[in-house]
């Protein structure tokens, strides 16, 4: 059975539209520090608020270790043209033996609103389908988070329901919308577009 630990880093670029997904490097320090100044990003991951250079470097080191730990792939989202880091996106594979993954993403405030989040999630999803055991990718999104809901929908995820009091974020129980895509969804969408009466 394939586990996340036995997977290896992709050898061909994981790219879609304006973004490429790549490993984090020390060049991402300014972007990581910028993300740490966002009021929400530090609440949903391990990046401390207003991170020092050392804290940002430790975050980068943790992302680089996630695959070896068996947690999954933590990519830096980078501009395809320049390679400049603009965010983070993860494909978390602890439940790969059940055929399921979760994804999570953040774009640095100065890079938002340019299609980076939606392109990164589209690239991540295509990458996920190259893992034969994976059949379903889930997202958990707070109902107020219109930007993330739109990003999910733009990348082809479907809303499946509201999970009440699902998890604690920032010291408070939060409701979460469950979004998911399953293997074959994009093929079905393409067929429907080609022939709307199917
Ligand atoms: C959510 C987030 C990743 C979106 O990144 P982004 O690069 O700005 O998103 P995009 O530019 O790809 O936008 C995708 C869609 O969302 C819409 N959108 C983006 N931000 C929005 C906002 N604040 N309010 C409403 N719609 C928004 C865009 O208009 C676009 O829709 P369209 O394709 O119909 O035009 C970013 O806002 C972020 O990092 N937020 C903080 C962390 C976070 O919430 N992560 C997700 C946790 S579930």
C-alpha cells in the first residue's frame, strides 16, 4: 500500500495558468513574513503571527519536512514567470489509505485578487489525481470566507454541507463548509460543457 511517506516530490513542474507549485526555499522568507501579518493565516496553520526571520525560517523548514513525516505535500505557490513565492498550498495525505486528502491554502495579502489561489488549487487537484489511490479531496471553509469559497468553486470543488461546531480556530468553535472534488469530476464537467443535455 502506498503511504504519503513513500511518495516522492514531483519531478515535472506542477503548474496551472499563472502559478507553479514548488518546494519552499529561503527565498520565500519575505513572503512568509508577510503572510504572518495577516489576521487569519496564523490561526489556520503553524505560522506564528508577525513571525521573526527565525520563526519564518522554522516554518519553511517544517514545510520542507512534511512529506518525509508522512503528512503530505506543502508547496510554495509561485508566479510562473518569475518563480517569486506568493503563498502556500498543502495536499494533506494522512487518510490516503482511505482514498482521501484534504487541502488548504493561503495567498500573501499583496498577491491576492489575481487568480493565484484558484490557479494553485486547480494545479494541486490535477497533481492529486496522479496519485492512484486518491479519489477525493476535501476543503473545510468557514462560511464567512467568501474568497476561499469562490476559490474552491473556481477550482471545481462542490459544496457538500455545513459541519456545525466542527473545529476550534483561534480559541472558538467554528462551523465549517465542506467542499470536495472527486476523481472524474473535471472529466464530467468537460462532457457536460460539450453537451449540456447529457
Ligand atoms: C482565500 C485566498 C487564498 C484567495 O486567494 P486569491 O489569490 O486572492 O484568490 P483568487 O484571486 O484566485 O480568486 C478566486 C475567486 O475568489 C474571488 N475572491 C477572492 N477574494 C475574495 C474576497 N475577499 N471576497 C469575495 N470574493 C473573493 C475572486 O474574485 C475569484 O472569483 P472569480 O474567479 O469568480 O473572479 C486568500 O484570500 C487568502 O489567502 N485568505 C486568507 C487565508 C484563507 O482564508 N485561506 C483559506 C482557508 S479555507
